[in-house]
């Protein structure tokens, strides 16, 4: 099954958090922070949203930083994704 976002929505998949620190300490699952870096999986078409024209500038495959608790988490075919609005994306990681 494929996710196809509507309007100004973006489907992202969070990048796994580091399991070891720079000093070599292995972190247990409950000590890891929720990751903010994600990969764009799919992008909606944009268009009129709340009476304003929205142009989509993200592309699938880009790495982005999203707001920490933004969006809706969904599980499709055993994979976890987050659907956010484009304005919840804070930066593109290059």
C-alpha cells in the first residue's frame, strides 16, 4: 500500500536515533530522544489550503528536521510514518 498525501501534507519517516554516544556509551531504548531528522517519503500536490495558494518545495528523498511533536503517526505495512503539514518542517538537512 502506498501513502499519497493530500493538499500541503508531507509523509516522513523518522531516522533512527543514535544507539551510542560519541564517547562510545550504548544508550538503552528508553534513554534515546525522539528523533527530529526524517526522510521525506511523499509530498502532496499543494494548491489552495485555507484560502491561500500553497506551493510545495520538498521532494521525496530529502532529509528534513520536523517539529518534535507535530503530525499524525501512522503504521502501514509494518512501517511507521508521520504525516505533517509542510509548515511543520523546520529545515532541510544538506
